[in-house]
C-alpha cells in the first residue's frame, strides 16, 4: 500500500488531523464516494453504506441504518403485551420462532409463570429448527454475494422443506407467532413430528454437500480467510455475541452459560473458531447447524415420552383457556375476556436473553402494573453486528465488504425495528 | 462465382455464430437451472427452445435510456466496440476441410486462412476490452467506472499469459496459420493433438482455458460486472439493444474462444482415427469439441465463487505468467529434442 493511502487511512481513523491530497496526483488525487445501498443487490435489505474509496481501497465505510424503521418498540406500548407477539415475528424475519421465544421468556419471567415441560421441549425443537433456517439464509446469501450463485438455491431448497414443515406444524410458513406466553399455541401433530425427524436426519448429509462446494474451495478460502478479522477484545468492545464472538475463540453461548427452556439438560457442543476471520465465522455456523440437528433430535425423543402432557400453562391470568371450554364454562369465558382486553403484568421489569442465530437476543420489558406496557426494548444482535462493519471494512478492498457483511450476518428488520 | 461462394460461406459462418450465441443464452439458463434444481425457461416454444427469440424481441422493444451527463457518442460506440471484434475473429477459424455442398465446391470451410490467423484473433479479441472500458467511462456512473477500470486491469494481466500459451502451440506446430495448426494435428491419431504433448500440452491447455475465462470476462473473473459490488458494473446504465449487444459480444467471444481452444489444443476438426473424414463429420467433430468448452464456461460459472480483483491480478502476474513462460521454454526444449 502506498504512503498516500496510509495517510488517508490514518486520517480516517482519526489519528491524523491534516489530510492534504495532491490534486495533481493522478492515482491518489481525490477520494471517490459511492453509496452501497439502500437499494443494492448485496446489502441484505435496506442498509446504506456510504463508502469512501481511494482506488479500490476503502478509506472509510459509514453504515446508515433506519430505512426499515417501523417503530416496533413504541407499537408495543399501544398494543399491549399480548398483541405485540405477532410483531416480534417481523423483527428478524428469518427466525420468527426464536423471536417469539425470547419475548415469551421475558413475559414469563415478569409474570412468573411456570412453563410446562412439554412446551419447553417443543420450544427447543422449534428454536433449533429456526436456527438452522437462519444459518441457511446466512450461507446462501453470503455465497451469492461472493459469486457462488447456486449455493443460494441449494440452501433455499432445504429452507423451503423446513418452511413446509413449519406450515404443517404451526399453521404458518413464515410469521408463525407459534410460541405464546406460557407455552406454545398447539400441540405437536405426530405425523408432522415424524416428517421433521426425517428432514433432520437427512439434513447433515446436505451440510456435507454444502461443505464440499465451499470449505475446501480455493476461491472461497481466498475470499474469506484473513478478511474481517475480529479479536476477542474487538468483539467485547463492539458487544458482539453469537457466532461472531465464538468465531473469535470465545466460548460464550447463552444456551450453556445462562440456560433457558431446559437447555442445560441437552447434550451438544459449542463450536469456537480461532482466527476470528470470515472463514472461522463460516465454520462456526456450519458446525452450529450440525449441533442444532443433534439438539432437535434429542428434543424430538423427549417429545415422544412427554406425549399427552400440557403444552400451555394453566395460569388463567395470562393464558387463554382452550376455545371449546369458553362455550361451556362461565368462568373460562370471563378469563378469556379478561386476558384479551385487560391482561396486566405485575409491576417491575424483566430481561432474558436467548441465543439467537445472530447473537444474544432479548426483550427488556417494564410494566407499571396496568395493561399498557411501559417500555419494551429489543436487544437486537443485528444492530451490534452492523456496528462492526466500519472497523472491519477500513483499509480493505471494495470486494471484501461483501464477505464482511455476509459473515457478520444481520437482518435489517431486526436492526431497524 | 467465387464471390457468390464467399458470400454464402460468410452468411453461413456468421449465421452460425449468431445462432450459437443465441443458443448459448438458452443453454446458460437451462443448464444453470439444472444445476440449481430448477426447471428453467419452458414457456416459449416446445421446452422453451424459442426463448432466445422472445428475449431478442423484448430487448428491441425496451426503452433505450441514455443517462444524463453520459458522453453520448462514446456511450453508443461502446456496445458496438464490445460486439464487433468478437464477431470478426470468427473469420479465421477453420471449421472443416474441403467442403462440397450439392456438388458445389466451397473450398476449405473457413472464411479466410490468414498466415497470421492466430495473431489476428488475439489482436481483435484484445480490442473488445475497449467496449467495456469506454462503456464504463461514458456512463457517468461510479459503479460503471469501477467496472471499466477493473476490466482494463484484468485484460492486461491475462492477455500476456494467453499469448504466451498460444505461442507454445505456435512453436509446436511451426505456424501461425490456424489451418496449418489443425493440419499438423490431423493425422488420424488423436495422440497427435497438442493437448497430448507430454506436460506442455496439458499445462498449456489448462492455462489457456483459464485465460480465456478472464479474457471473456466470465465467472469466476467477471469483476467488470460483479453484481454484488458494482450492481451491473460497466453495463449498469445500459438498456435495450445496447445492453443486448454487450451480451451478444460476450457470448460471441466465448464461442470464438472455445473454437480457438479446440483448434489450438484439441486438433480442431480432426476426427480420431479417420484422417480424411468427409467435411460433415469434421464439422460435427469440431462442434462437439467446441461445445464441451462452451459447457465448461457455463458449468464453472454456476459452481464457483468469484475471485477478488487483486487475487486475480496476483494469479495472472505471479502464477500464470511464469508458468506460461516456463512452458514456452519447455516447448522449445521439446522441439529441439524431437
């Protein structure tokens, strides 16, 4: 790299206050500013990157979020606790079930509801299937950004199968709203559970196929290795969690460190990387998919044993009675009316983080004891992941932005909220 | 009479080239669909075979947009610059030997057999990069400009190894005339093909094929258009027939490069174990060999990730060029020994 480029980079990093570019210098005379996004094929939604280039070298990269801002947190305050649930689907829309669970867990913590065993097992199964689906999106979109177009179709074929299963299971393909406060919306249908098991058992072979195409591919290695290197300290400073943190060698997984939904009883490994580059993050996610399959299969086994158990808590202050009962029992009708119109959480606040596919996802909720929520804040891991872009992109080539964005993995629906 | 025959030959060969380019667009879509577990176009005509026609009509009917601030003259010139050289190069490709159709002697099946045929091809295909550079510059768009810049850098780095590898074949055959190069290999014994010359042939073939990928701006070296980064690269601002001309140029260049690879390394139209085959068999052989390379273009595009621009330059200058030079030296030693 030339001296001029070094000077420009120092200036951009704030280490040098004077930047005098020689306008007569044909190679480094002026910087080129280009907008990558918000309408751009590679920015995974509506992220805008304002990039300054010296030739092809990135001098500064300034991500601008907010193009997809829908005021979700504020919406919660006027909708009330129950009706906000479908909105959580639309935060990180590639993994609605994980969002549902995170929201439900915080509500349950504040209301202190005991979730039945079977519901927890179903949740674990659903969360792991969601994680696989979210990682498939990561793999497909990152590959298409780096030019391996067909990978996108391979991963989406698998995702499509999972969508069909979720459709059969929860009644919805995408915005499931399946996991409710106190449990889940409906019990498992046995035929569907069987097809999920078949899909899960066949899936590791598919991961092998993906790996055959990418892991040992020289071009894939060249594009990902030593690109976007994050040290563990960088991750802490940027509050990165999830696969991005684990890729840098820190074994931090909320499923292990702060278990919820009974994760402490499941047998699985937490994969960690060492170099902290895009390639390690890729490997971590690939291995996480394998581990998710294992966890989901364990959950399926337990579901066979807990057959016939409750899948929804019986706490009538917060949980709707079964529909049929409301037509027979006066009390149940009153409960239903109260829950729908005027569900109150106790005064106080709660936060519970879950390990989503992108890092720690949690809902901070505060209640003043009335039926109107006081505050609902989403700790969205995607926003932190976006934060890392400027640091990683600086001094790299324009093409590296694509690898970096892809490997950080975020969904704008969650970032902008 | 000679003029009439030349006219018929020219229309046959150019018609053939354009049809091949059209079929290639269909093949690209069909094969990529197969690779990606899709069906591909199947609405126009039986099994979608008329899709290229529908595409052509669509391109003609689309609105032509010239962006504000674009240099209008050069903006118009660029697509022509991209398409014409690729089409001209086909003039010297020998497709078959002595050809007689309905008792009419057509002579050797190629438009012309230049003594410097190979030089002609390389010179003209080198020109096609101007279309990309000028198109990128004249569009008045930063994405296009970056695409054009990348294309120029890329061409410079790959032209050299391409030429060095082609020189190896010239040294082996002792001629620059493409017809001569084929005739030297056309002995009825496929082992006489240049790709079977020990080491030199294989290294040369691999280098040449990779260089043609870069030369024609094809994936994994398609930085000039590089969708995720530069939106469409040099053709971001192009629409309608101007855009179609860029594509026509790309597919013609691919076809010519596949023909050239066949001629240089796979014995052109020489049929295995049949030295004096009739022209139809020779032409069919030539087409079969060429279609393999055309298939390779498509296969690679839909399988591999894309290189980064600086990695390509490294590869071109630090790996391919030294290997090509060493291969040329080796060829010299080989010739003096045999």
